[in-house]
C-alpha cells in the first residue's frame, strides 16, 4: 500500500508534520508513505487556466497513491487556506478528478484542547464533496506540545492514530478488491 501524506501546515517542523511521521510508523509491513512537500508552491486557484506544474505534481502524486492521509492544523475553526486552495485545484475537472473514489483519512493536532477536530470535520466535508472515499473518523491530538515528547507521540495517542491507519488500509484493500 502506497499512501501519500499531505500536511496542511506550511511549516516544515510543524506538529502535523510530526504527526504524519508518527502515523507512517504505524503502517503494516509493505506499506509506505511519501510526503507531498509542494503545497507552498501552488498558486491561488484560477478557473480556466492550465494546471501549473505544482498542481500537476500534486495530481500525479495523488493518482499514483493507493490512499491519501491528510494531517492538518486548525486555523480559525477550519482548514488552512493553502490546503483548501490545493484541493480546489485538485477537484478539477470535477467529474474525473484524481480524488474521486480515492481512500482518504484525516488526522490533526493543535496546541489547543480540541486537537484540530473542527478542521478535521471541515476537511472531511470538502473531500467528500470532491468525491473521495473519506474515512469517517475523528483522530484529534490535543495539546501538541505535551503530546509530542522528545519528538515521539504519546503512546496512547499513537494507538488512536494506528487505529485510523488500520481503517485506511481496509478502505484501500476494499477499493483494490473491486
């Protein structure tokens, strides 16, 4: 199973980048994660123009993956603008977009008590409208500073992330069986 990881934060050492790495460590044997690092390079969405190279790269990465894992922070109760913008590009052409029927999971962490739970709900909504097969599960990691000690995610929280990765694997397996 090849999973594409997309971090909603543009900061290289963000807690959500660390969360994505922790999630990759829970994958079963034979599964791997590749991270899309070009979110910053995607220009504002503009209908009617050809896909810029950064958008082509994201679309190709999604098309090649068996599933996609998003790790996002919460900005003002929602998803980061740069992530939403990238999804606007990826959703075109709508009828044949690369996320249609693609197995997807969403996880997130924040420095607050709620662990980016609103952002996860918003992102699942957007992905569902695009046509992705979104895992309907909240995996909030609250109080990020305390949850990552020495770069390692708290074992109890890691168990919740592992359960989400297991369920994403089942979504991927179900899609491949069809």
